[in-house]
C-alpha cells in the first residue's frame, strides 16, 4: 500500500465567542507523508493558502481531508464556521 499516508486528526471546536479553533496550533506534518483530517460536530470549511487538495464532507459527521504536502513550508489556513474565520498555521517539516 505505497499510497497510504498516516492521517493526523485535528478536532475543531467553537470557543466561548463562537470562533472555530483547532486542537493543534500549529499543525505539524511531515513532507510527502502525513495527511490531515479535520473533524467537527458542525459544518465548517478549511482553505489552505497555496494548497488545493482538500475534500469536505457536506453532512454529519463533518470532516475535511487533505492529501500529503509536497513542500517544506508553513501554510496559513482558514477555518470558517458559525460565521467566523480563524487563521492558524500548518508547518510541513522534512
């Protein structure tokens, strides 16, 4: 199974003001290795600057999955839910 990559699970919750927050910030993954699976109990979207391989579910359980990350760099990403957007980081390591 050469195409299998471990998934790093990231749980998204809403803070006291309704802002969506991940349980890892920054999220650290390995280049060409890890994928990320974002999970929440509510609808949300994830947009990653300079990266387009994100697939979202449209029904519960709500999740979004990435493919592996090919370049070592820090990505700014946005989580949007509940009418609010939060902009944490993904750090791709060697």
